[in-house]
C-alpha cells in the first residue's frame, strides 16, 4: 500500500503491517508505504528508489517475533546510509495506542523527526 506520496513529499513512513499502515493513514494524511510482509531488503529498496525520498522512518510493532524484519532493516540501513538517506526506526507497543486519547502515536512520530 502506497499513500499520500507526491513530488513534494519530504518524509516517508514504512511499516511491515497493513493494519498499522491503515491506522496511520486514517488518522493522518502522512506519506506511507505499508507492506503485508517484508521478505527481503530488495522490496524496500525498490520502493524507496521509486519514491525518491531521503528521510525515512520505519515503524514497527514491538514483538519478539519480528527478528526477521529487524535483520532486513539492518540490511537496508547498511545499503542506504552510504547513499545519503536519513533513516529512523520507531516501535509501537500496541495498536490500541492509536485509540487512546492520552497517547497520540502519530504526534509522537512527527515530533521526533
């Protein structure tokens, strides 16, 4: 899923969870690419090449089962940092955080960038 990406986009969020991607898209019109499942770093690299955006934040749900994704992200980091990309990783504890009035996940993501 690719949403709200245009020629003026300066910051992009990438996630490996379509539910998380849809929540972020519904709450705010932030530019986002959401994958159903990331199998290798090439998938991410090709999407970033198409988007031509150098500021990227990876957003993932915290999970002990997310080791494969962490390895792929480490590979992406080693490939993209030498090319001048500005990369960040943010973890979200629980999807319920999006519905908690006292905790605005997207505000926190945008403030830290």
